[in-house]
């Protein structure tokens, strides 16, 4: 009886791994000032959320062009472009392991260079496919980078607790 139970659990475990999935995770947040209308000369902040398909099925435009995203407290509908490696086409196929882009427009100066933002994707759960677990990795904290800036964002890591401060005695 015990071996039958073990075999059943193994088969259930294997079938869980075989579920088709399109599972996007947000990996990068970049932005730039972009021209929206050359007649009125209106500009906005063009925001690019890099999304990586870690599922086992390709995303295709049949899943939809729009992806509801959240950056900080702002929620917007983003257009999906893919794959990112070739510049991306709206609704372009994003194979497993490839990156695509979710693109939104925000008012100028909404995002600041080097600031960290909580980023969430597929808020309406309409683009990804598979078990409920594909939605558990949709939120992360990303550092916003202005692609027009030449200033590098500082990466300050905490000192290791075993490392004591170095004291230089200048009295002797």
C-alpha cells in the first residue's frame, strides 16, 4: 500500500511539471523622455519593463497585446513587445527563456533615475497561462534607470558582520 501511495504521489508531481505555462517575471525597469506628438510637441516618460518568460510555452499575440502593470502606486495597461533581443514587435512571440518588453507611457518626471519601485505585472491575470503559481512571482522591486542618463546608480552593499571597521591610530 505504501509503495502504491509513493508511486501515485510521484505521478502527481510529474504531471504538475508537465503543465503548459507562460510565466513572465519582471527583470528590469528603464525609461526615457519620449516624443508623443511632433505637432503639439508633447512628451511623456516612456517606461520599459523587461519581462522574461520562464514558462515552458511561448507567449503569442493570441494571449492579447495588453498587460496590466503596476509601477509604485500607478496602474496602467502596457503593450507587450517581443522578443526584446530583436527590438520587439507588438505582440511578437516570446519563447521560453526569452525576454520581451511591457511598455507604458507616464507623465514626465514620474520615475526618477536610480530610485527603487515595486513593479507588478499581469494584474488582471489575462496574459500568463498555467497553474496559479505563475502569478506568485509577478511582483518585485526594481531600480529605475533613465537610459539617457550618464550617471551610474550606486550599489552600496552592507558590510559583512564579521568585518570590523579599520581604525588607524595616528597618535603613535
